[in-house]
C-alpha cells in the first residue's frame, strides 16, 4: 500500500512502458523527483525524451488514481494537441487491468474528449492555452510544448492563480525553438526551477 503512493514505483510497476527500457530512465526519475519536491518546474529536453509521457501522462494518472478528488489540466498550444494527450491518458487507463478499475460505469462520471473523471472523483482536463482557461482551482497544470507558446500572459498571469487555492503545481515542458521562446523566458523567473 505504501509503495503505491510512490510515483516512480507506481509508474514503473503499475503503469509500465510499451517499449524498452520498460521503466523510467534515470533522467525521467529525476523529473518525477523534481515535480514531487517543487511546485513550479520548467523542463526543456530533446524530442522523444519522454517528457510528455512521463510528466503529462504517467504522473497525472498516478495522482488521479491515488488521490481522490485530485484535479489536473493538460494545456497545449491547440485543442487538438491537448485532446491528443488526454486520449493517450485514456488509452493507458483502458489498456491496463489495474487502472481500468478506476473507470466509472454508466453515468457516474464524465468521460469525453476533454475530460476524464475517475470513480474517486479525480478529474483530468485538456485545454488549449487561451484566455478562457480560468474557472477551476487545480492541483496540477501541465503545459505541453511551451517553446511554441506565443502569449506569455497565459504563462505569467492566467495559469498561476489557478493553482493558488489548492497549493498546486505548475509544470512547463518542451523543446526549445529559439533563445527567446517561452521556455527561456520562464527560465528567468526565480519562482521556477528550470532543468535543461
């Protein structure tokens, strides 16, 4: 029971990976430890490093499955991109014998392209990064491919107040696209731990 509350154990042993090495790599484990010990995180990594899979798919599944009432939002540059990440979460849950036990039956919970509600009332939403984002108080907001985001107000003014009430976490991830992209701008903010 205690081990199930450890994210690295949960991801490696319960969620698992579809391809080698079948477990988190050392740098992915470092990301998980950083997210557990920091409320504001900014991670830039190479393509196919597993950053989306680790931080915006597996970690939210772990939190939603193990913490009743947990609420998280995956934010991307477009609705298509954010719903794609949520679809991958849905597929992981439905394809796993243990995780599938969390799926509500009948009309007990919402299960749509933009929202997943588990039996324990945890919810994961997908949203595009625009000014219509506020409305929820969340435990976690993860921004995907932030290097491509153009509106810094979403990053600095819209999203941070959404996690204040629940003392939640904000995680920005992406691959840098220029020396003036959003990941570089966030790196200058001392509120965020940046890992390059």
